């Protein structure tokens, strides 16, 4: 069963730490994680780093993941940082 994680409108350094704590609890017993990025309007490098840490952690635990409906700004940020392959957004 997939666990849906709805990413917030603002994924910036101001929200990253508290958001990470929330997400960790949601994926604790997940078999597969779907990140819904449709609402993201603002993202900075810290926000992308947060997502990268989550994706890497899930991979290490053998938990599948994918991004559903990533917003244009999220796509541009990930690609601009050269991380599209890490997020399977290439």
C-alpha cells in the first residue's frame, strides 16, 4: 500500500526541519511512498536537499518512491541543481 505525502506550497529553509519530522512519522511503516508535488509554489535549495535526504533514506530502507504531479518550479529547481536523476525526474 502506498503512502501519499502531499508536499506543501512552500518548501523552503523556514519549513524544512519541521516538515521533515512530520514526514518521518508518515513513512515509518510505508511500503511505497508517493510524493505529490502539485502544490509547490516556492522551493529553495534547502527544500530540495530535504527531499533528497528523504529519497536517499527511503532507498536505503528499500522503500519505493515516486513523484506525482511535480510542479513546474519543483522540476526547474531539481533540474537546475543537476539532481533530476536522483529524483527519477530525468
